[in-house]
C-alpha cells in the first residue's frame, strides 16, 4: 500500500467550515454540536452565545492539532473474470462449440424473422 501524507508548511491555514446542529431545548437554552465531532458540543442561553462558545472551543482544539491530507492508493486486485481468460485456448472442441452456437443463433434469428413477417402480414390484412 502506498501512503502519502501531505502537510502544509505555512502557519496560516485556509478557512475551515463546519456544519453545526443547533437544537432548542425545552428550558429555552440552545445546544450547538459540530456534525462529525460529537464531543464538540456547547450549550448557551442564546443561539449566538452557543455558537460563539463553540467557535472558541474549536479554535482551542485546533491550536493543539494538525490537519493533514492522506492520499492512499487503493489495493490492486485482479479483475474477477481474468482467471477465466484463455481457459479454452487449447481445447480442441472449442471451435466446434463456437460453430454450433453460431448455427443455433442463425436458426433462432431466421425463426424470429419469419415470426415478424407473419405479424406484418396480419397487420396489413386488418
């Protein structure tokens, strides 16, 4: 497996965006939770207070953390049909079988063609 970790050498990171769930509790308080980070949850008297405190908690958390981007190569697996490729290359009956299939296909096509001609003839008489 090939793993590449990309880190940014600059101290100024681009802005981060988070989706926040804001819930109004029965007692009138507001809970703000960062989606995907359930441990980042704050309760406040107002929605604005909860969001302000949540921003402060996130900033404090990010001061002690590092954000990296991982690039991982997917595992290389053989295509499931490849184990069957060429399995009849040395079979002496393979050409005979193909000829049989081709003859059967021609017969079926001729039958269908005749059936369609009959349908067309019936439609013309109506």
